[in-house]
């Protein structure tokens, strides 16, 4: 089973700064199979990035994804107060088919 | 734009069966997408439960496979989840979602199911 470990667990930054969130997999993950989600308090998750670096519909270009193999990164530039949320990475595995999530990174905007 | 809405009992007794339905609007469940259930215990992270295609083909989380059944009702444009032999550990917000490119793009608002006597 591929385990995803996210770091840091929590992050506190100021508006206008940039955030770098990391997702490390215990085994190599195809770049097509790595996604990122944002979950604001009390809301459903929202897809930000799929296929490592592709922004979902309506996601501003302040959000960007990168990485390969076992190390993936979500970068959020020019932080805004509305970016406060928990961010999850997710991987798909084809055999047997299934998904799993990292434990999440909580981002607080001061 | 596709919209999803979960419905079902908010309270289930221990050892009973949790049954939820996800109604799809703004799109057809017969389209070339997979549909998932994801849950989130209070204050905890996300757990994928399983996915289903309109043909009825399904894949389940190995940790839940023995207790999960998913189904599709094409005539009602909806899909369903049944989780049997529930315990307090199954208390969670349950979300349904539609896939895009190995991810879940559209989500329902979620419904809280509490397992308690």
C-alpha cells in the first residue's frame, strides 16, 4: 500500500506570502495519478490540481503543482485570507484500483 | 455544471446498515465517468470508500470491501452506498463525487451519519 505523508502538518503565513506544501509517497506514483484538494472549514473538498500540475476548472494560477516519483509539491503564491484551509494530496493506484489521501496540511493565514 | 446531493438517514444503530443515495443533476450518470463515495470522521481526514461506473462495475477500499455495496440507478440518475455492520467508527460526513482524470472534481455538500443506539 502506498502511504502519502504531507508536511508540514500546520503552516501559518501572512497575506501576500507564498506557501509550499509537500506530499511524499512511500512508493513511486505516476504523475498522472497525483491530485491536490482544498477543504475550507465546514465545506466539501475542492479539487485544485490533477495530474500533478494541471489546475482544475476555475482554480486561479496562484495555485501550482509540481513533482515526480515520490515527491510532490503544491505551491500557493500571493496568499489571501480565503486560502485558509486544510489541503490534501491524493494518489490513484491502478492495481488494485483505488485512491488514498494524505493526512492533510492545515494552512492558516494570519 | 454537474451537481450532486447526498441523502439518507442521519442516524444508524450499531450493527445496522448505512444507506445513502447521491442524486446527480446537470449531467447523466450514464456518461463516461466514475462516481465515488468518500467519508470524513469528525475532525479527521478523508477516506475513499469506493467507486462505481454506470455499468455497475465497482472498486472498493480494501479496508471496507467486506461491508460495502455500491449500485447505480440509471432511471433515477443516482447511485447508492450501503455499508453494513456499522460501528461508532463509521460515524462521519459522507460525500459523493464525480471523477475527472483520476481525481474527484465535483462533490456533494456531504451528509453526516452518526452511528449510535
